[in-house]
C-alpha cells in the first residue's frame, strides 16, 4: 500500500500545473486597472509633456505610460513585478504604436533606479506608499512631480488634490512636487549704508513646510509666507524704519548648499532688486523626511 501511495504522490507532482509551485515574486498590491478618466486627471495634474520622463511604479497593463506617450509624446517606463502584466503592457504599447517611446521592466519597484524621472505615478496602497516615500526622497531631484491614485502619503501633505467621478464612484488624485532640502543655517552679508551687515537665516523644514528666522546684525526678523516649491524658495520679512515699514522679499533657487536669487525691497509700491546669494553650513542640514536621507 505504501508503494502505491508513493507512486500516486510522485505522479501528482509530475502532472501538477505550474501554478501549484511557489512563485519567486509576490504582489504587494492587487491589480486593479485605473479608470481612463483618472489616468487623464493624473497626467493633467502633473503637467506631463514631451520633455518628461515618466515612471509608473506598479504599471499594471501599462495604460498610464502608454496614454502619456500617445497623447503627449512622453518617454515612459513601466515597472511591475508581475511578468504577465509586463507582457500585456508591451503588447498594448505595440497596438497603440508607442513602443519607441516606452519600455516595461519586470522589477521590484523598491529595487528600481528611477532617479532620472521627472514624473512618477502610483496606484498602490497607503502602506506601500509609506514604504516607498523614503525611496522617493532618496532618488528624486527637487521639482519632480509625483501623482498618486486614491492613496496619500500620511505626513507628507499633497500640494494639490482632486476628485474624479466615474461610473458612480469617486476617485481621489494626490499631487506633490519634490521639495529641495533648505533646512539648516545659511549666511551672507547685506550691504547697508557703506557697511556689510552679517546675516544668518535659520530654517526648519518638514517636507514642503518651511519656518525660521532671519538675523541681520543681531536683530531677529520673523519670516513671512515662507514657501518651498521644488528647488524654489521664497519668503519675506518686514523691516521697520522711522515712519514706515519696508517689506523685503527674498526669492531664489536652492542647489545643495547654495541659494542664488534676488532680494527686493518694496518701498511705497516700488521694488529695488539686488542679487542674493547665500551659503549653508552643511553640518546644519537635516533630513526633511526622518526615514530618508533626502540628498538634494
């Protein structure tokens, strides 16, 4: 009897369909296609264009990458761990005639190099977005646009959002611009009545929210309307002089430990602009996402 049972087990193993064997990959997110109306809104909110490089992380049947290529001439890369989805994406790209503009890679999105992206699209889960968030901050340059269907990023609040109604259902779309890291202490000198006043700008940053103080020759000024969008920082201070208050507006582009821009002194509606260049003490820089190095 034992010999007969062993033979039957051996025969069952030989004739078992491939799906009974353990696969080498697993899905973090079930495959649910994004509605065409939502795809359109995602691309619209990201201002996708011909010069962009779009990465869709968890691309499914490739529809976001393919739509961007067909509609805007955008180069795109779809990433999916499921070989069936990658095969389907390539077939769909061929049908739509956009194969020269797109490619689809069978990869784990957490092991993918997408640092050259200018746009990243997502339709994952909240838990997966939170795991992915530090990867985004580690890889993406300031100014890169990120769009997510239905799932947000917890403490990283979106710069914009929208609701798409389709077939009686509501779909949320969230949009972010990757912010430069401007945290820390910055220093420069301010020409004033024949002398150079030392200036120190101390900034705290949590994602795209910036707060801080400006010290000019020992006098503190609170920052007004401080903001960071991509690599562009802007803030103002009010300087009180006898009989009037002057609004001084600072605006510049942050590249690692340097900000280059202009400062404009507004007096009676007129603005006198001067070049503004500041340097950061690298040792004072802090991560703006505690889970990521935020290199830029």
